C-alpha cells in the first residue's frame, strides 16, 4: 500500500461500509439531503435547468435528469435509478435522463457504505430505493404546489400524469419544465406519501434502457473519449514482480522516440508521457529499468497452493460454530471429506483502466469511470497535499469493472494524479492501461483452498459439517481491516459458507488467512465465487453417497428458508427436473444467496463420445425483491452466468517465480459467444424491497455445471477450472 492510500475514514463510514460490504444488509435509516435552497434559486434564476433536489434536475425543455450517485458500468444502474424517480414523479419515460452525480459524499453517499460515495456489493438499487422514491415523491409534491399557487386552485384537485400537471375543473395544464423554476423555490414538504406499489406503471415493466442508444451510436463518453486541449498520454511501466521497486532507470532511448515529451518516476514505476498513445507505448518499450526485487513475491502459484494445503491440515480461526461438531463426527456412521481449489482470477473488464487528470494550482479535475469517488478523492488529495473538496471527479461511463475499479488504494487514479504532479500540471494527462497492464497488473480474485468434511448417520442424514477455508484476505492491510475483520475473520473470505442455510445441527466453519505479495481485490460476487462451488458440489457428493436426489436433499435441508426454496423449486420446475433426458445429456442444480438475493440454477450439459462436453442450457430462478426492471434483471443474470462460466471452463491466473504468466485474451481466455449456453431467467414475484442483482447470478453456475457432469459421469470435480473432457464411468 502506498503512503497515499493510508486513508482514514469517518467512523460512520466504517460502520456503514462493514454493514454493506458483508451482506448488503440495508435495514438502514434512509438519509435524504436537499441541496441548499439558495443554490437552486440561483441556478433557476440564471435560466438553467432547475435543481428540484439533490437528485432531480428539470430543464425548460421538460427533460428530467436524475443525478446518479452510482457508476454505470453496464449493469443498468442509470435506468433503474431513473425508473424509481420517474415512478414517484409520475413522469413520462421519454423525458427521463441520467448522468453521474458530482463526487460529494454529503449528498450522494451510498447508504450501505455510510458516508462514502461509491458503487459495489450490488447495492445501487437497494440503498437508493427508499431514498429516490422519497426524492421523486417530494419533487412531485413541489411541482403540484407550484401549479396550485400559480393557478390559485387547491393542490388536492391537481393530478399528474406522464410529465403533465393538470387541473380538470379549470382545464389548466403545465409541463414539469414550465413549473420547475417555481417549484425549485418552494420549501420541500417534510413528509410525503409514497405511491401504492399496486399503482406502479413503470416499476416492474421492461422500460427501455436510457444508455442503450448512446452506447449503440458511439456518443456515450468513456475515459478514452475525453479530449482536452494540449492533453498528453501516459503509459506506466510497472514492476514485473509484485512488491519490486525501481532501483534506477535510463530514459535516453525512450526520450528519443518521436512524440515522447517526458519520462517521470512515480510510486508504482516509471511513466512515459507523450503526444499520443503509440509514442508512449514505443517509449515505454525503450525504457531501461533496473528493479529492486528484494521485497518482491517470488513464489509461483503451485508453491503457494502447496503451502495452503499444508495449512489446511491444522485448525483455523472459527467463523461459525453450531452444536458439538466433534461429538457428532465421533458417532457418525460414515464420514466424507473433499478438497476444492480455486485459482487467482483477473477481472478483465472490456475497458481497461484509464483516467484523465487536469491539475492546476487550485485543485485537480478527474474524468473516469469512477467506482469509489470518496476514497479516490481522499487518495488524490493525499498525493497533492490538497483537501478532498479540491478534487473534482467527473464520473462517466465505465466499460465494465466487476470490482476492479473499486480499489482502496485508488491505484489508477493515484497513478494519473502522480504523473500530472510530476510534470507540474503543465498539460492534462490521460493515463492508459493496456490489456497487458490489466492482466499482469494485479488486483486478482484471491486463490483459495477448501477442505470439507461431513458426518452422516445410519439413516443418511447429515449430522456434522466442517468447512475449512485457506486464502488471502482482501481487506487485511487496508484501512477497512479495523472494522471488516472481526476476531481475525475477514467476512469476504467466508461469506456463503459461514451463513450456509442448510439445516445441519452441528456445523463448524474455520478460516486460515494467508499472506502473499499478490495484490487481491473483490471480484464479481466476492467470497461466494468459491464458497458456493465448494458447498454445493460437496452437497451433491453427499447426495450421491447417500443415494438421494440432489433436489430432494436440498428441499429437506431448506424447510426454514422459504426464499431459497422458492428459487430452487422454480428453477427445477422450469428446467424439467426429474424428466428423462436424451443420451449424453445431464443436469445439475445449485442454489445460493449473495447480496441478499437468492438464485438457483440448473445446468444442462452435453457429453460427447470423445469425452468433451459443453454447457447447452442454463435455467435460472432469481428472487431479488421487487423487480424494478425485469429485462435488466434477466440481462444481469445472463451476464453473471457468462462471467461465471468463464471461470468454470477457462484457466485462471498462474505465476512462475512470482511473475504472472498470462498477458492478454489469447492466454487469459474469457467465454466466447459460441460457448454461451441458452439461458432462461425466471423472476420470483415479490413485494420485498429490491436487493442486489449485479453479482448473484454468478456463484451458482459453476457448481451446477460440475454437479451435472458428476451426475452423468460419476466423476468428482473439485477444482476450477473444470477439465475439458470427462469420461463416463460404468
């Protein structure tokens, strides 16, 4: 961790982030802040769009813009948040717009994170639901009050529909845009009634995505689209081994490359600053750098895994303990044990990391697909010796993230700011990470080793369960350690295991937290990426050993968990569980809760005569509370399945002597379109508040596929990625 990353968070932030990052539990008091009335009046008086409140801006042309405190990185956040507002506002969907809110945690904090503005943990809809409903309903009331005052009629006689405010008795009508200036000057009512969900006209409907057209015609702005006068492009040469530092460098050849204007050293390496990308790339290739690797990680992944396996033979710290596990094992008629291994994984978003930085004496302005605005403000300010409010962040579209842009160290933001500082702010700087920088540059899903043990009585019932997990902590060594690690347990390492819902009377979950020099970070669905596979595959192994149907076993163990059962039964029904399959086809099932949402998936796998296999169909059932936009929910579950299948069938990140062996999509493969199965997504109707959907579709797919293969081949599959061939046993 760099000095700049040693941030101190307010106590409220710590409590909030802990609550949100663990299980996205959002039973919080909703904070709703209004912009100062004088600020709104000044903007309205100048003839600019009127700020009705911190989240809603209405222009004279009748467009309503929702300021999104959450990053839009492909998951549909802009559309979902605008839908919540439009519903309570009674707006016409055609008039709705969304853009990124300024970096201002006082106004735009993620309520699941406390006083931190940021996106993650599948919290966008869940933490904004009550807040934006209130924002929309309050804005509607202010528009009605403005109309009532202007028309001299009782407010209760006024109706609002599709962006038009009407008074039937007098025949008067006005658009939002015509009333916005007057409404902005009205003191907001302290409390407003929210709409009865039975009267929703937009929520629960497949309204078109607000970002679809811009992303289709090329007008959507990403960091690489930002162009400023005199802007330079920078590429950074980072150390080939994690933990190595620059000992010395010779920039003579790099500076001789046409277009290169400067070469500067910063905390993470040596940057080549040039007039364009290609010059910066050639200049970087010409650098002569000597590295000090005395403190670097030099082990390969095979060596690290061997150490994990040795550690797993000893007891870890307790993450959960129910009943008397040892006594239950002692009287078990049969004991089963299995180990499961998971590699490091890169995030590999379509758009690698990049940002634009403009520095002057008064502050710094940053353009980025920014996921952690408050933390990035703090870290950028630390680099420059400025106050966080001197750091202006323009949050624009990001081409994916999967957790990669949410770094506590703000790595790519800090690098861009350090480069701008090193050249004394004489020109705006665009920092670009190449695909190779991204794959080799660290911040991986940690590698894990699991050992599971079950005790079964003479009736085939599971009476004891022990789960030992060995792996690296994501938050240890960061400012979040003090409040996200309790009694030595990083919740992100054991989520999905420590809260296993199955009714097993004696259960113990243990954790060994390891230390390596490999930088790690949350990856789509975080701990559930590995715990779901280990627990769900082990359960199928138990079902096979006790000659029980895997679905029937789960149903028996989930009688006290109706939402798990709901998705399990729906997925099984829609997949035709129990119906005969053609020769060479097999089914597997898995169910998992993550980010307070419940997903079950049935995978249908085709086995060829030569042993090769392909996932042909996945049927998913999801309960994420009240569905805001069913089409986006389906898209996110489909996306999560595709993302999870990449980790299921494609090799992960490996290291030899400390160096990452992969560099681009030719050797760190992701799922290709022809490998994507047919996917059916079924949404459980619900009146519960919305919960996460960006990540929960990922965890069940790998165990469902492994369980399908196991059901048809009688082979066991205990490591990811799964082997490309499977032999059917007698």
